[in-house]
C-alpha cells in the first residue's frame, strides 16, 4: 500500500515552499533557523 | 617533468598544510582574499601554476591527500565522531575555499571561460579520484570527503556575489554534468551522498527556482532519471532491503518537495520518469502523476454529475518534454504505423503489432516497456489531432471506429496478460490533471472496457485502476474520475461482473468507493 | 502479473556497494558549513522531549517573544545563520543597537546627555558576552561609525 507520505516529516499543507528549509532526504524534520546559512552582515561574525 | 613524483607529493602536502593553517587563522578568516593572494605567490614560487599539466597534478594530488587524511581520521576510533568530522571538515573546507578562490580570481572578470574551465577541470579530477577510489576500496569506500568537497564548493560558488552570479548557470551545468558522471549506477557507493547533494535546499533552489526561464529543469530531470534508473531493478522486486528502502524513502521525500513546490516540473517531465520507474512502483508513480499546475483548480472528482468535457482546461494539450515519438523504433515500424494511421491499412499491420512490442518470452521481461509507452502516447495524440481536425471533441463516439482505436483494441485483444497489463498501464499513466490527454485516455480506457470481447480484459482494466487507487495517497485526478465513471455509469454494467464480487473485501472496497461517490 | 525479476550481475554489484555505503551514511552536518557551536548533529533525546521543532519557530514574531538573554545566546552562538539574523532583528525592535567594534549590544538607559553627528554620550546598558551578564555603562560614547 506504499508509505503514509504525510508521515515523512514534511508539512505538505504549508502555504510556503518547502525547499528552503528541506532537511534533506533522510531528515524527519525541516531545517531549523540555526541550520540555515544566512548572509548576515560581516560584523555579526563575532567568533 | 621537472618535478620528481615523490618530491612533488611532499611539496604539495607541505603547501596544502600551509594553506589550511593560513585560511583558518584569524587574519585568514577575516580577509580570505588577502590570505589567498599570499598563498598564490607561494604556489607560483614553487612553479605550481606554471602549466595546465602541473595545475592538474596539483589538484589531483591535493584531492588525494585530503581524501586520505579524511579516511585516516574516520578509521581512528579514539576520537568521537564529532571531533573526527570537525577535523575532516576543516581540511576539506580549506581545500574547497582554495578552489573557489582560484575559480573566482582566475582569468580576468570579463573572461568567465577561464573560470569555468578551471571549475570543470577540478570537478572532473575529484570525480576521477572518487571513481578510482571506489574501484580500489570497493566496500571500504568512504563517501564523506567527496560529498563535503562537492557540496561546500557548490555553496561557495553560489554565494550571492556579483562575480559568481554572472557565471552561475555554467557553474550549475558543471555540477550537473559531474553528478551525472557520478550517477548512482556508476558510483553506487556514493549514492546516499549523491542524493543528499541533489536534494540540498540550495541546489534545489538554484536548479528549479532561481535560474531564469526554468533553464535548470532539463538538467535536474536528467539527474532524477539517473536516480530512478538505479533504483528500478531493486524496486521492481517489491521486497526492499534496508539500504534500498532508505534510498527509496529519501527519493519520496524529495519528490514530495517537488510536488509541493514545483508541480509544473513534475508535469513536464512525468513521461520520462514513468518510462523508467518500474510498473509495480505504484505509489511513487502516482505521486508524479498527481502533480498539476498551481494555477489550476481541480474540481472535486466526487462532484455529482461532474461534466469533465465541459472543463475549460480539458481541451488543452499538456507539455510533454520528452520526444516520445522518436522512441518508436525501429524506423520502418514507425513508417508502417504512420501509414496505417493515415490509411487504416494494411490490416496486416495490426496482426504484426504484438511482434513489434514483444522482445522475448521471458516471463516478466517479455515486452519493450518504453516502446509500449511511446506507442500508446503517440497513437493517442495522433487520435486527438484527428478528432480535432473533424471539429469534434473526444467522447465515446468520436474516439471509436478509427485507425487509432483499431490499434488499441487490437493490443487489448492480442496481447497476453503481461503485455496487456503494460499496455493498460501506458494508458493509465496519462490519467493526470484536466487536459486533453487525460480526457482522451480516460474515454479510451472506458471504451475498451465497454467494447471488450472478454471479461478478462474488463477485469484487468479494473485491476490496473484498482491497484493505483488502493495505495496510500496521493491519487491522480484523472484516475479518480475514470474509476468513478466506470462504477457509476450503468453503460458499463460494472456491478454485474463476476470479478466485482470475487471476494468480500474486494466487494466492500468497491462499495466504499461507490459510497464516497454517490 | 509481472512477477519478480532476478537481479542482473551488475545490479548485484551495485547493491553490494550500496549496502556497504549504508554503514557510512552522511550526517546532516556533512552538508552544513562548519559551526563554531551547535552543529547540525542529531543527538538522541528521551522520546518524551519534543522531537520536532515547535511550529512557527522561524518567524520574527516568535523571536520577539523570546527573552533578551535567549536572543543574545542565539546571536553569539548561532552566527552566520538565519537564527542569528532573526535574533538581531528582534533585538533592534527593542531598541538594542549593535556596536560593530566592541561587538556588544547597547541600549540607552536614559536620554543621552550629548548627541551630535559623530556620536552620542550617556548612560547605557549593554550585554557583556564574556561574563554573560547585562551591565550598565555610564558616560559611554557610542560613535556612530560603529553603529551597524
């Protein structure tokens, strides 16, 4: 009967695109904000 | 060759270590371009940028050294996986940074050719080292260093910088070309990493969303075809070993993202995908066939008295970006086909049809599936044009008594169970969102049911529809409206057939579908 | 009616390679930039802990509901990510301002005593990330050339 595709960790009812936070083919959850690279102002790279 | 091999490797190793230290230093982090300028002088001083040959050797040995360091670290059990991986990342990321800076700053700004040539060279070298490594290490092959190099180089070269934006499409082309060379069938040991890269959110964004005029779609569909071709023999046998199940579920996740974000992409390339997905891989195929353009509103298939042929979109032909007509081989078969379609003669063409699509007597492998799919779609599209040329629209009357329907009815009658299953699948693969193909092939399937000269054909048509309906969602709209019409319209006397009552659970299933329709 | 099809030799070889790779699967961090802290590495937690991110946690509204110290933690420990960007935006919404040289966040404690085109001077509070504490600073000069 195949898989329950609603249980693969993707919010299929999301009004927004999924790909910007897609965690990858093995991920059960989308990327969190701290996983997403962002081109912040260079001054923010304090470390 | 003014470098002795051993001395050369040592020199490369020394320079690489110097670079890793430099780029991870505070000044290197703050001003990588300045550190790069210093390092390029060292490379020049050692003659490492003197000729194309020497540059190639530098990259091949550097890649080898990075891979060896990484594999060495991975075998050391003393450290925690996080410590090991951080150590690998630092060296690999530094090497990638060097490549990215060399690509960005090679040749003058206007001349992107130098940059792209260097990128293609390096990608080709890394791919070559990977394939050689896989052959040499077989089951001990480690995908990590190569995955890291490819994805980090991709991220570096897709940073929002003007110099990179101008060469972005060539960068994407270079990566797609490399990933095609490293497709899972050629580098099975790299498959998981390969899918990770192809599914990466930045890769998806660049290939399918940000590149103008959908110029990345064709290349991306080629990569998906590579994946389906690799999976096909394993999926074909239904019971999946764990490694395949993981790759299959990963593929489903990727397809769900494509269905949700880029349905038009799946609409355009569905034909090629369904040509390589095994016929028994029902849910994955349904997922692809369920895609419909985002600007389209699908009427609820269970709407009472839904007039499908009154829908505005039903007359529009969908885009099919595969040249299926050229897949009808050999050429004289195509010539005979065209002349039969034109003249509805000679009748012998019909009796020879089966011989053209059958390739062996081996059960389960007796037919040329791509040829069957192409033949069905080609004849169907010709039929639609023919009916239109008479200023009619496809319906149960206008599709009948034509050369096109002769061919379909002949295939339905003349093929054995396996061949007819593939034939009916080729038709069912066209039951998608409201368009002229969905409409024509829905009518054709119902017509073949109504005109069947044996109950076996009617049962098999029902089976082909049913096996696509009982799997978990999603279900293509065209499949639903066809099945609902079959069980609802008394013309087909569906409920009178023996096979409908062949088992209590089957009967219950039909009734549950019927209840949701009525 | 297709029935199973025996794997060809080539496919068996491919399966063996795939099977071996199955034991060296990629980790999420393999595809992510090196993080100074908090890499994207799954860490098994008790099943009764939330296993998926809470809904809507990647919106500015959510960040604006977070306490200052949480925002400072995100800013200094998740640099280069969308989280840091959202934390900075949320801090600015509460009149914090980033000093690009000292790399501290400042907030006016009262109206500055001096304001001109180059700088403002007065009493401020700032977050001292070395000692991880909010401090007051009297008579501080905030030169606008260091205002982000």
